[in-house]
C-alpha cells in the first residue's frame, strides 16, 4: 500500500471532526467531549492493533514513556484547538493557519532532526503555503 493517498484523504477525517464539533450545543463541555472522543479512539486503535498487527511487542521501558509523552502532546494539542475555537477562531481561517503551520513545523523537524533534504519544488510549495497563511491572516483582520 502506498502512503500518498492517505496523505490526501486522512486530513478529511480531521476536517469532519472539526465540523462535527461545531454542531455541539454550547452547554456541552468541549473538554469532556474530547475525553469521550479519546476513549473512542482508544477502542478503535486497540481494535486496529488486534486486526492488523503482526503481533509486535507492547511498548515498555523507554518506549512506554515515549508513547505516554505522545499522548500528553496529543491531549495538549487538542486543548489548544478547543481553546482557539472557544476564543472565537473562525474554522476556515484557523484550519488554514493550523495545518499550514503544522506542515512547516514538520518540514523543519525533518530537516533539522532527521536530516532530510528538500527539492526546489518542495521549497516553492513551502513559500506558497507561508504566503497563503500570511494573506489569510492579513485579510481576515481587514
């Protein structure tokens, strides 16, 4: 299986979950909804592990702490998204800024931490993305 179709289709899942979150009544705690969603994600991931795994070992030692740190980062990231929306962030602008920034940070990590290399066309794409975020933010405030 090739990873490229997933790179284009999986973000739609996140867009759908953000759209669904906007349908919740204001009286429902966003943090509690996120906790319920996290429990549902736990069940899904465990099922997928048992259905698709080649019986890899469970994380232990340093790997366990790394897995738990990832969970803390996901929880804090979700808090940031929920907080941004509760402060009135428009979904279209926030999503555009968030995901482009996510890509830029990911590219920087790849370059600095993993010593990956970029082609000219990729650099051009990063520049276009940065200009797009700037324009979206600039014209949003006008």
